[in-house]
C-alpha cells in the first residue's frame, strides 16, 4: 500500500461513492477515484482530509476478496 498525505491532486480525480451508500447515514462512506495505475480512497465526510492510494492490482484483489464475503 502507498500512503501519501495528499494522494495526488484531488482536483483532477473523479471521485465516486458506492451505490450502497445511504444518504441517511452519510457518516459511514468512502469515496474512490481511479487513476491510470492506482486507486485513491478518502472519507466522504472529510473530502479535504487524509486519503491513501493503492496499486490498481491490489485494489482488484481487495474487491474480489470483499465480494466473496
């Protein structure tokens, strides 16, 4: 995992929130933004706060694993 305080320039990333995110409980959601070789992750309620980035291959493995649970 790559940890960076800013994880790239947020102004050029297209952030997306899960369709499972419930607006009545907005305090429990993350947003992701895909770049060419990384996926950036941030807390949706603190968009200017800390974020991290992981290599695309690691994100694919995580999502595959999580979808089986």
